[in-house]
C-alpha cells in the first residue's frame, strides 16, 4: 500500500497572511497531538495502555500498521477519533472515511461553524484534507472554550479534558459521583456564610436495592 498522509492546516505565520499545510504520516500525527497536549511519552503509554517502546516506534515510522486496539488506545488517550488513524494505516478506504464524515454532519447539533470545513472537504477536498480536518475536529470546540478561561482554571480543566479519554467507564462514574458530592459541599459552604438565611437538611432514605 502506498503511504497515506493527513493534510494538517496551520494559520498564517508570515506577513503575506497565507495559510500553510503539512502532510503528516500516522506517526507524525501521534507525535504532534502528544506535543500539543503536553503529554510525555510515558504518560501517553500509561493512558493508552500501549508500551512506551511501541509508541516510540510508531512515532518514528518503524511501525506501518499497528493493531486496531493500539489505534483505539492512542486515539482515546489523545481525545481524538481513531477513524483518521485507521484510514492512514489502510484499515479503511476513502469511501469509509467520507461516510464517517457525512455521518458527523448528519449528527450535528447545530454547531455548524465546527463542521463547515468537514462539509467542504467531503464535497470538494482530497482524502488527505478530509483526514486532517477530521483529526483536528474532535478537540476544536473544547479547546476554543478552554482557551477563553483564565490561565489557572483553564490549565486545570485542560488536564481533566486530556485525561478523561484514558479513564475507564467505571472510574468515570466514580469521578462524576465525587464531583456531585463536591458541588453539594461547596454549596453548603457558601450557605454557611449567610447564617440564618438557609437551612441544610439531610434525610436518610431506605435504598431499593438493599
């Protein structure tokens, strides 16, 4: 199979104001996404459950076609879809790639600004351009929102966002339950500042599964 590439677009950095593109391999995408997220190789290995040695070989181009489990693990740990990766290593063809993009557009919740580039690439773009835009799409909306926050709060939330894909479903439920508890406790603390205005009531009820 001939090598496949993803076309990744970057905003202009010169005085002429012309955007630039780079054509990246599968390994390049992993390395770039890891760098952008500020994740060290061993941390990505821990989150993805792929060995550091294997990730190093992938990033350097020594592994041409990793297993689907490896692809899923790396994509999940980086907060991205594994579909562009599967296309780049030849597990799916161009028709499958475009079908996936069309499905994203059909499932749109109305945030069309995030999908305009995908629609253009589906109708008129090369598979390289479509692959690159799909890879970038998954974190575009989240990054835009987090970058608007003040530095410390934004940093903390970014850590949670990038770690979340690597957390198992069971542990996610535990994290969400813990967050609910902290919200309730924080609310109670704020109420205590206005003594006499609020009353905190805790009621014990019998569980149905007891």
